[in-house]
C-alpha cells in the first residue's frame, strides 16, 4: 500500500484518515461544542457511526442538531431545522459552556504552538497583517471552559509554529502547569489530530508530544512538518486505518453536502 504520507493510500486519503481518527475520539452521549470545517465533519461522522447520541452544539444557538449535510457556516439553516432546540447565543455561553455542561470543545485554527495555544486572528503584524483570518468567534471561551478540548488541523511548518503571530485561544499558555494554576475551568487540549497522526500533552511540561502516526508515516516526516523541535513519546503507536463503514458514511456525507451546496434553495422575494 502506498504510504499515507505521500498523500493517498489505496483506500483512503489523508483527509479521510484524519477525519476518521478525530471522530473516534468522541464518546457516545458526550456534549460537544463544535466548529465549522474539519471539526464539523468529524463530529457528524461520529454521530452517524459509533456515537448516535452525541449532542452537537453550534455557536448559532442550535442544540442537539443532526444535520444531514455539513453546514457552510454556523448560520446554515440546516442546523436550526434539525436541532432539538434553538436558544439565544448568550445562553449557550453562560448556561451551557460556562455552566460546565460542555464535555468537549472541538476546534481548528490557522496556527498552533507547542503548548496548544491557537491563532485564528492574523498572520503577521496585527495592525498591518499579511493575512486577516476569520477571528476568534467563540473559540477563546470554548478553549477556556469546555471540560476538554480536541483540535484537528492539517500540519505544516507554517501552521505549527515556534511563536504564534497572535494568541487567539489559550491552550496550556507557557506550559509547565501554568494553565492548571490559572482560572480556566477546562482541562485544555487533550488531543491534537493532524494529517500525520496524533499528539497529546505531556503530563508534566504540557508540551504537545507525538504519540501516534498513520500507517506509512515516519517520525521524521512529522518533524519536518513542525516548526519546533518536536517532543516524541518513547513508543509511537500506529493508528488503525479507517473501516469500510467509516469511509462509506464519510464519503456519503461529503457527497450529500456537495450536492446540496451545488443546488441551493433560492428564495423569491416579493416585488
């Protein structure tokens, strides 16, 4: 089989094994505050496979939503139409998130550092950025208050950086227990899933540590895609490949999404 690190295996792509690996981290019945993009794909794959009772909350106020296609944004009507309820946005943050009712915050970002801090604000100088990113949204509050945080990101030396251009959401701050001695309620990032494998925080230093890779991926390849000297576990596991069922469900989800977005419903306004 062609190594996954080359971009594609005989059965699946790097995006697919990354999404499947992220989905497997979610337990049935958990309450998950989910972002758009890769986190949304992973959560909805989990809900349609091993975790049918996974409770998904999106920042638009949709609780227990069960979309049949992936939303384009948190304002996608698919989320409201399939939700158990829709509540005001302030209640999502005050009652659910700050109230300790969110088990998992599932996030992505443009940049991450060795202690799991995230940047989704700017690349370059803040006043005169090279790239202006979408911004924080609810990510800082999710990173602070969710019982634990999962992060899914494509990995490169440009996105896994020694120093963030801007710290949007806190992981373990400067490490070595700094977060544990802060006022943050949540435990912080507990897993980082990339298109090379998985990292988890070291129990003492809080530094993200490579603990597992995909079949065909080497530690050297992961290091080359990291902008700092990567901490590596004594034993690096090889993650299990996606099952046929997982691939079938994921591909069907993406196919429905592409079809739905290619044929949007057009609303005719009165003259």
